[in-house]
C-alpha cells in the first residue's frame, strides 16, 4: 500500500451504491485528508437529481484538491453504452493520475459491478487494486 500522501481512491457507483460510497468518502476525507478521491457516479435515467449532489458539492468546496466528482447520466439504461461511458471516464482518471498508488472501489447492482470490474481488468488494473461490493 502507498502512503497517505500518494494514494488515489476511485469510487465507482450506481444509484444503489451511492449511500455506502458517500459515507466512505466522508470517512476517508475526515481521516486522511491528504488522499485524492474521485467519484464516478452513474445515474440511471429514472432518477431525477443525483442523491447527495448538494452534499458532494459542499464537500468538494471544502476539499477542492482532494475530491473530484464525475456524474454520468444514462438516459437509455443500455448497460453496454453505460459501460463504454464509464470506461472513457476511468481512462481519463488513470491517465491524469499524479499519485503513486490507485485503489478502485466499485459499488452497486451486480450487473453494474461486474461490467465495471471487467472494464478495469481490460484497462490493466490488477485485481488486488479493485474492491467491489454489490447491493
């Protein structure tokens, strides 16, 4: 594991995993304020406003160098297209990473977690760097 000064945690979630992810983000920022955290939040077409959007914006203002949020709105709910959009976002995050150590935390429905994990493997992320939890 890397030290607190060179870690980048990338949380990838859908609507069903955002509650757990939101709590983890608050915890990590409270305990290890030097870490970099990125949230990729895939919002289904059936949801109006992303959950915790106001709270996340408030936290981003308090920790502008530590937290970055990407909202991905999926109007058509086609898993393949959603996975492509998530992969493109993850590629940008990986390519612009300045930290020595990255950990990917994938939370959500089983199909979502499986699809994102496959994309992470395709991008060369080692399984030891991927933690997943289904809801």
